[in-house]
C-alpha cells in the first residue's frame, strides 16, 4: 500500500484544494500542517456537518462505480449544508481503504469527488488516510451563512405550508434497478435512466436552500436523506408540531419527464410507497408561513416545488387522500440494502 503522504498528494492533485500558507486569504493555512486555519467574513457564521459513507452499509464496491462513490460521499454531506441554507465552502476527508483500492479505484474515486467539489464550489482543506478492510469516506463539510439566518428543523408552526423540492422515490427506484440488473446497467452509463442518475449522482439543493434562507421564506427545513415518512416526523418532533400530508400532491418519480410515457395504472401503491419511504433523494422538505406561501414559485431553477401539506398543532402526522379519507402515517426506517 502506498504511504499516506503519497495518497494525500494524489487526492490533492485531482480534487480542488488549498495547501500551504496563503496570507490574507479565506484559508490562511491549508493542507500540510497539523490543522487548517479558515477565516469567516464579518457578519457571517460557520455551519458544520459530518457524514460517513461506508462500504457495505451505504454502497457496495462491487456494484457502485468508484467515481460515483467519490461524488456521492461529498454530495450527501453537502446536502446537510443545503438544508441549513448555508453556502458550501470547505471540506475535510477522512478516508480508510484496503490496499487493493489504492490504485485505479482511488483515482476514479478522486475524479468523482473533484466533480462534486467543483459543482458545489468546495475546497479540500485537510485529510487523513488509513488502511482498513472496507472503504469508509468520512466527510466534514463547512458552509457559511449570514449570522442568525441558518434554517433549522425546529421553526415550523401550526398553519405553515409544507413543501418538498423535486420528485420523491427516484433514488430508491435507481437503487432497486441496480440491485436487480447489477453492474451491467451501470456500465452503460451514457444511457443512465433518470432514477439511476438520482441514486448515483444526487444533486444537493444548495441554491434552493440558500435562496430560502436569504429571503427568509422558510420557517423550518431539512434534507430528505432517509425518506419522507422517516424525516417528516423528525421535523415535526423538532418543531413540537404535527402535519397533514395530502397524498395526491406528493410528487413521485413517475411524474418525472423520463417516466411520462408510462400508463397511468402503473402509478400504483408501490410507487406511492417508494415516494413516501424511499431514501437518498436529498430533496429539501421545508415549511413556509401562510402569509409568505404566495412567494413560493412552482419551480426554482428547474426544480419543482410542491405544496404537500400543512403543519398542525396536533402532534401526529395524518395522510389525507383525494376522497377525504385519512389515516396515520406509518414510518418505515430506511435500510439501503434491505432487499439485497
Ligand atoms: Mg440531513
């Protein structure tokens, strides 16, 4: 296995990074010392989050292309910054991997992470590499926001409108497809389906989060990592409230452009469950006070924004269908490979 220094040097060459001393810059001290030093603009504050992407739990090295592993490791972590309405800035990478993954696999991993870093405008400012039986990519991400403007889960109030971005269930549909068809489907990547793309290369809603925060439109927000039926109760608990969900309004993956050819009868219960329970869409779930909801457009930069319900004083969560029938929401914990 190559030594840690040479691996970090290889990562640094590919991934946008800051190394050494840069007097007066926003990163006065980057990679190469015991720790990095970063500078925050006056009137702003840091927003920090960490996320571990673990082989066997979150991805399968035999199935998932290494560039997608590198891309998604950073995208998942950056999504938490989107949820807070923070502008992404810097990240630190703690990487553990077996010797057999330090060659071509690591180069592809770094290329994927570099694509994500450029897309999200983030720079690597530190890292640590060690040997392990499985790949673990632990990312610490640092974002910036105006002081006091970070979006939280706890601000939803009864009467607020509940919105979601994008289409739900797409990433789960992509994972199901990959587990069913195996690596062959992934190998034909130039023809990736919409859902497979959403599973392998999720798009954290950074611009949307930043806009909601700067316009002070959202009373609460979070990103959907574990599925609506798991994450909505978290937002409601944090806010000390409940919600009514309008089931007919929940935008599912079959409403996506690539699926419009499918006949209506396929929009069945299974598709609905995937929209409700499927994980890893990394869309934003947010609430808007009623007096501000007219300012939420039908889409933001091409991403649909859909009103799916309301926050209630009653603390339970109710599903309400188009005929007016209601039933309680059942939470199914999201398990990546429960089907495998
Ligand atoms: Mg989150």
